């Protein structure tokens, strides 16, 4: 740091930016600042703040750190646009993927993005051991333990579309064995969940009062509660990183901050911008799938799960319940059936495709897919969607909106039929295979 001149810091500093609603004095207006955007609270970042102050003081410089807080559920792109920081600190991989896809991260000449891994956050299951024992359960050590019928309405889950921890935990299960089996495991767990809160603020109260017995959580996320145990999931953790956004004004200061992190033990890793962008689209589709079938259709799922257990959990009916939605989507098959033709010859299906996108290549791919045999949604299907037109189809708002609606309607219908079957009111044709309309 001593080799970095005061002139260099001043040269790469920025002009002041007024903030509406604030006082006329803006401390970020000084050129000798490095603005750091982070979700870490003050105690968590205190040791880095002290380290930076010592480093600058020893170098004879006056480059002050300005800390800007990012709300836990704030969209990372919105946060970067709002703050215009020089450094990002403690951003999860899912956030960096969104920022890379939106072109908000500085890339090297080879297309790589340099990051520093600053913290590993283990994920797992927090459970009330006293309540677990009172229910006659063994200690909750694995995700599949959350599907025990004695925990119906007693498991606390969060919406993976809003909570990064919930997404990473879900994905660790989805990736185990085959994605179809992983999806089935998530359906069983979600069937046991209490109504899923939109925010995690009430989780500690729900555990403390015994409203729920177990919750998926990050290590240290929940405050001290009597008889609360945490079991770490082997394959689920969040990597929190530091990176430099394209909004950087103090380039020397931002590079020096990452250098300080490296010297203090942070692992430097270069990530491919193209891969980050593709992963962002893939994970977005995953969240659409889970959000539609596990959250938005959650009421129907919980009713079906209770009725299934009341009926003795017949294997054939359970297989019907936990299957992923089909691809091509069921509505395409139903539209063709109404016309009495194959999907490839359906005028209604062609009209539907025309409404989903104006792009000729995307329409051609959808038209080709409607002729294929139905198969359960899995990793391969989602990767194929992401690959269409270089990600263009996956970013098409009309297509994504239709797909979310399709999956939600399919899941609601499937869960209602499962409940009726469990009560003896209906028997699913082809249970164990992907049904056409759910």
C-alpha cells in the first residue's frame, strides 16, 4: 500500500453525488473514500473496518471506508444501482450471478470476474430438541427427516425466490441423486411445512413458541433459543464473496481493499462471466419451478399430504403426488386434444406459441418441442431452455410468466387429484408416470 501514491487515489476518486432527502453534506462526495456495499451488520464488518483504517494509516493515506448497507432481501442489481459502490462485500453467489448477467461486475480481458471468498456460511436444520423428543422422533439430522408425518404443519420453510439460504438448501437436495428424486424430496418436505412466511422475521418466534419444531436455516441465523440444535447439511453452504462492480469510482482503493482481504486469508477465485450468466438463468427457472409448485400451490400440497398420510401413504398415489411437471407443458397437449389432433398439427398450440414470443428462433424451438414425448422437468430440460437463443427464451417475460402460471395450475390440479384419490373419490390414470393434465 505504501507504494500507492496519494495522487493515484485522488485521480481515481469520484465527484460528489447528491442524495435526495439527505442533508446538503454528503461524506461520499470526498474523493478520498472507498464505498463498500454489504449486507453485513456493523459487528460483522468491524474487524475489516479496523484493518482498513490501520492499512491506510500505515501507508500515510486518508482513504476512508464508507459502508452502505444492503437489505437482506434487496435485489442485488437494484442495490448496486442505488448505492454505486466501489466494492461489494459478502454477496452470495446467487447475487453475483444476477449482477454478472446484468453486466454490473468488472470483467477482465479474458471475461473472468475476480472475487474474494470472505466467508463460508453453513446451512442446515435448526430443531427444538425438547419438542422432537415429545413427538417420539429421533434427532432431526437429514432433510428427509423433515418429511416425517409427525411433523405435519411443524416445519418452517422460506420462499427460495426471496431467501438465498432457502434456495441453496433446496438446490443441495435437488442435485442429489437424480433431479427427479431431489424434486420429490422437496415436495415431501414442503407438504409438512407450516404456511410459508414471506419474510423470515418471525421464524425465531415460531420456534420459541413451539408453533414449528424445525426450520431450515443458516448457522447462527437464529438467536439463542432453549433446546435449539443445529445440524449442518453436508452439501449446503453459502459462499460470500467480495467483488468490484462497474460502478467503481475509486479503482485503486477497490483493488487495494481486495488485496487486503487476500492477505487476511480470503481465497481469490476468478469466475467466468458467461457461466455466471447462464447459471443465473438456470437458477431463475429453478426458482420459478419451486415457487410455483411448492409455494404458490402450497395450500393444496399440504392438504394432499395430510390426506395421503391419513390413507396410509399408498406408494402408487405418492408417486403421483411427487412427480415434477411435464415438458412439454400439459396445456399444449390439452389444446391439441380439444382439436382432436396431435400437438404438431394443432392450430391452437401454434397460436399459443405465437403469443409467447415474437422471435422466430424461439418460436421454432417451441414448435419443435411440442412434438416430443412428455418427460418430467429435470436439469436437462432446464438447461435446454437456457440454451435457446443464447438465453433469450429464458429471459422472455411472456414465456416465463406463462411457464409459472402453467406450473402452478398443473401443481394445484395434481395435488387436488391426489387428495381425492387418498379419500377414495378418484383414481389417477397412469399414476407413477407423468399425467397429461396433472
